[in-house]
C-alpha cells in the first residue's frame, strides 16, 4: 500500500527528476550497459549521463537521446499527447479549445 502512495508523493520538479534518473539507471543496468557504453550509444557525453543519474539534471535533447537508445521513443514522443483533466469543467474547456492554435486573454 505504501509503494502505491509513494508514486503520488512526488511533489517537486527535483523529486520527479531524481525518480526519472533512478528509473533510467535501473533500465540501463538491466541491459548490462556501463555509463560509458550508454553515453556512446546515445551520442552524449559521459559527464552528462553521470550528472543525470546522480542529480537528475539533463537537457531535454539528451533525455530524448537516452530514451530512444533504450527503446522508449513512443513513450517520450507521446508524453503530452493525451489531454489531462481533473474536473468536468476542465474537460469541457479542453474540448472547446481542441482546435485552437493560440490563446488570447480577454482584456
């Protein structure tokens, strides 16, 4: 039960970044790849990979390269593909704005 609650306890960007880095590290190790091998396969500097795994810091470009290298292209490509809502009013607004290209604020 606590493990389920831990998934919802991520409150800050730093917490999410560290969890993402931890999950990445597990996937890398499962594939029996060293940091050097992974960095070379992804075409990024080893220092960037180390910083990501230790501190959760990485550029979007490098994160995409790592995701693609591990076969997570569709997951990262579809990150914002599905609208999220928490209330019926929000869902109604999402549907209303579905074909809009810009947001204009009323004066």
